[in-house]
C-alpha cells in the first residue's frame, strides 16, 4: 500500500538509513498532492511515538525537518522541565504552492498528566464533518445593493462613479479607478464566518480579509489621506504615496502609514486588539496616546485601552493569510475561537474548558474532523453534531 511505503520511507529518513534512491522516491511521492494527507498522518504518528529524549532535542529536530522538507522554514518546538507537567509534540507537514517545499510545525502542550479515560466511540463523536472555509464575501455598494462575490463570474461587476469593479480569479476583487474621480462613494466588503477574500483598493493597496470581517472604503482616494474602516481581521500591503497617508480606523484606534505591510486583529471576542508590523513603520494611536512600531513589533490594546508594544514572531499573526493555523502557548478557548470563525461552527464545553496550552501549526485547508483528530493527540476530545462541537472532558 502507498501508506505503508510512505511510513517506511519516513522511518528510513528519521533513522538516517535512507539510500539516495529512497530519498528520491520520498520526494517524488510528496510532489503528488494526493499523498499529502497520508504523509501528514504518518509523520504525526511517527513523531508521537518518538522517545522522550528525542522530543527534547529542539536543534536536532529542526535540522531533521529542514532535511525532510528541503526548506529553510521551520517553526519552534517548545518543551518544559517543570514537574509535574508533561510536554509532548507532534509534527505535521503541508505542501506549499509548488514543488516539495513544505512548512512543518510541532504541537506541544503543558498540563497535568491525564488519568486514563474512556472516550465516546469515533462513530458517535464524528457523526458529521465540516469542510474548511473558502473564498466568499459580499460586496455592499453605495446604493445599498449587494453582490455575492463567490457566485459572481470573473469579469467586470459594475462601476461606482468612474471606478470599475472587477472580479479576478482566486477570490480577489479589484477596484480600478479612472485618472480623475468626480464622485466618490463608499463600498463595504464583508466576509462571513467560514469565508475570506482579497481586495485591491483604487490606490493599488492590497487587503486580505479573514473570516467574519469587513472593510469600508471609498471608490477613489481624492482627499489628503486614504481612510478605510476595518472590523475583524485584515492584512494590509499599502501602496506608497508620499504625502498621502493611509489610515485604518478600527474599534476606536487609528493606524497611520505611508507604505508598509501589517496585520490588524480586532475581533471583539478576543482579549486584545493586535497590530503586527512586517515592513515599514506605522503609528498606532488611541485616546491621544501614539506608539510607533518597527518591523517585528506588535501593539496590543486590551479592554483597558493601554497600548503595549513587544517584539513578536510575526508568523503567528499572519499565518491565516498564508493558509495556516499557528498557535504559541494558546489555551483551548483561543484555539477554538479561531476554529469557530473559519469553520463557521458553534463550540460548547462539557464543564470547564480543559487546562492546557497548545503550540504549533497546521493547514487551514483540512476538514474539521482532521483538525480535531490532530488536537486529540494531546488528550482532549470532541464530539461533532452538525456544526455544533462539544469539547469533552
């Protein structure tokens, strides 16, 4: 069977015994996207079975992952030596856009060692499955009419003043402004739970909207600045226009830039709003307080409105835009809130939420049952009933 062959080739690689022919065979198998699910499952199981002393060798693991994936991209593995906590991890790998370049990550958790328990039968817990989110959004025009973009054809959708609205392939909509706009109107792009979309604004700036988000924007930027309003989460690549700053208003906060790449997470059910800068510089202001961010920094604004700036690993903040979930010491409720938005599900807890923390990453393209099955490697269990997910004790 193909699955057994993949397991054997991985075992050869992990043990350092593989031949050149076996290495080439493994790479050839990984070029076929239809084998990716088998590869992920096999690698997860093999890593879960690894001895504890191997699990704690972070440097060795990262070197091994680079070798397996032929990629320089790895994500950190974290363990703990604080008794009576335990630390376990699993690895998953996902194909990039082309070739055999993979992104690989590990999961770890810290919690008291669990007592043995009897989980409900798999057939009961996974009665129904839920597909991942996809490119879908609604565009609300200035006259109140709306266009369901996932149903619309790839073509010119209409005009707002002198600006053409064009739907492109791969979940993108482009606003193409004429040389001069006599009339400026405002549109709103809204993504539902389970949706995402990409927008190119009239100035050439690009915006990626995550699930359950919206962007309110003009059909042309004619004034002294370029102002948009965001709810939810968006990633921005702002076109440089010296002397004409780009402003984002969100939850009473203003972000001012000239040309830069940054992410804004402002879901109202999260503990704090977060602005993460990848390139350039931005000013984050709230209630008269202004903080300037440098690349690699994040401004967090909790309910008390105090802006805190720290250096962060930007990969977690923009993982969603690149097709991944990435968590760093996230509790189960944080993990499940992301799943709620992306899979459009309802999450309830059987008693208090389990006291554990997760770290690592996986693809957002996986069906929900696969994601929950991966999480269950860490002694947490779930029951799926349509779009209602119960976290079991």
